[in-house]
C-alpha cells in the first residue's frame, strides 16, 4: 500500500501517492473530514520545508560564488583578506548546507508521521491495517552530517586568521582600532575660503582652535585611503575604501570611531564649511558660519552653548528624531513636522541633515 511505502521510503513522490490514496474506501463524513485536514496540513508543511530547502541550497551556490567573486575584487596586496573572504563564504555555505540537510531530515520524518496518522485514521474507520513502517536509517545521515560541519570549521579558520572578524566587529561596535595613525595639517586662514570634508564613515568634529591657524587632524585606519589638499582656496578632504574590507558599501553605514577634527580660529569666517559622512557621526560646535552637516545613517550633535554670534539652525531627518534643548524654541515650522527652523537675527545658516540618524541641538 502507498502509505506503507511512504513510511519505508519517505520521498516526495511516495508522499504524494500516499496522500492521494488515503480517501479510498472512506464513506463516513467524520473520518473524511479528519483525513482532509491531515492531507491539507501535511501538504502545506511539506511544501514549506521543500521551499526552504531549495532556498537554502540556492543560497549555498549563489553565496559561495558571490564571496569568491568578492575576493577577486580585493587588491592583490591583501592576501589574508582574500583568504578570509573566501573563508567567510565557505562558513556561510556550510551553515546553510547544514540547515538544508536538517530540514530535509525533518521533511522525511514529517512524511512518515503523516502516513502513520493517515493509517491510524483509516484503521479507526475500519479500513486497512495499522502502521508497518520502521525507523529511518541514520547511518547515511551521520556521514553526510559531517560534511557541512567540516565546511563550517574550515571556513571559520580561514575567516578568523584573516583578521576580518575583528575589524568588522570593531566598526559595528564603535570601537577604535589599535593601529590608528595620526596626521595633522595646518593652514593659514587668509589662504582658505571654503572647507570641504567628504567622508565614508569616519566621525567628524568641528570646533574652535586655540591658535590662529586652521588645523585638520586625521585618525587614519588601514582600510581607508584619503586625499587632503588645499587648492584654489578650498581645503578638500576625501576618503575612500582601499579595497581591504569586503562589502564596504554595507560596512560604511556603521560609523567608525576613528575620526577627523577641524579646528577653526575664533575670528575666521569662511564662505562655507561643507561636511559629509555616509555613516559617521558629526559633532558641530555652534558658530556664526555657513555650515552644511550631512550624514546618511550617522547622528549629528550641535552644541550652541557659549557660541559667539547669531545664526539660523535648520535641522531635518527622514527616519531619525530631533532633540532640542528646552531654551531653544522654534519660532517657525516649515516643510513638514521633521524640519525645524530656529530663527535668530544672524544671516549665517547651520544646516543639519541626517537621513536615518538622530539630531541633537543643545
């Protein structure tokens, strides 16, 4: 009988045959309803398991190919990072393979349980004999079970020795790397009209200097390159990935504890200070200057305490929140609930924009 065959050899084909035969000879409505509920539930569970298995196996193939391709894009000088990226792919593929095999094992047990339950209902209805299926063999399971475990072990070793887990964890947790370098450049204010900072995920701080020169201090990391120069009256800083970290487009959404500090003389008034960082936090000291501070996922803090002169503050965020000190009340609201204008007699504008981060004005 198909039900016994499904228990002895719980394949998808035998399951479909077995479920198609359970209604044979059933005449009592109550048992028919029980069998119908069993068939519908069993088909739904098996279908979800099969779909999950297919998705996991596709993830194994596509994921491993993706990480190998990712490793190829890493510059040849970073051998450990190449090895670590491939190890990362092997590790994830091993995990997905293990999950797929466990789900396949669960699928087989579900087929056996469904066939036995159907036989039990049919027996209550006076049809057929009791379940005759035996236990599933586990020898092959144990042998195949070791394969993804070996892949997980190899992948974890390769991933670990590359140093990538430490770097990625420090970035995610906001920790500062131990090998941070320090570069400081100074400029005469008379030669500078504008300041432009374009960061990836470094934090940026703008404050007042105790000297009569403009000072730019950089904390450098081994996964970022940068350009810093003065040309045509503009101090320009641009940072970019050196290719060492895989998936940097995702990594840079998390701010780095390494940062950039721009210190300005008290009486210096440039045409514009333009600061951008994709994932880094921005810390701005309030001063009567035209300042653009823009970040995608980082937070922005503006400290107005003890600032000299008057200026307008414009703050906006799409998905974050704006917190304002009790004594800083907006005189006017424009452009929606998330855009606040704080009016002052000064003609200078401090513009704060964070797409997903929070903005604090104190």
